[in-house]
């Protein structure tokens, strides 16, 4: 994922997917509880980082998409994407 403001980094550690933007304070950790069909977030950055031209909201939106893509690759979550359901 390369965009003008940089690429997200995704690390998988045990049962967590950690997404962060290098050079910024932005990070969020996702995990999947056994009884949940989706990822949940914890350890979420809570302030805009003025050093980068991306708001925290923009980062979290990109991070959520990246984490879900990684979780599907790992087989943690299954199912069709919303766009596929609407066809």
C-alpha cells in the first residue's frame, strides 16, 4: 500500500495484527476473539500526529482495511467482502 504519505507496516505477533505508520505515532492492534466473526481493536492511537499529512481517522480507516486483508490471508476471518455481497 503506497500512497503519498507513506506505507503502513503490518506485523503479526502471536494472535495480534499490529498496524502502524513508520515515522508517526499512529498504531493500532487488532485481535480476533474466538467467539467473534470479526477483528476488534485495542491499543489505539488517540491523537493526530502533526508530523504527517494524514489524520488519525484516515490512518485508522486504512489500518482497518489492511488488518482485515491480512486476517483473511491468515484464515482468521472468512466470508465475502461487502462489494461481492452486493452483486
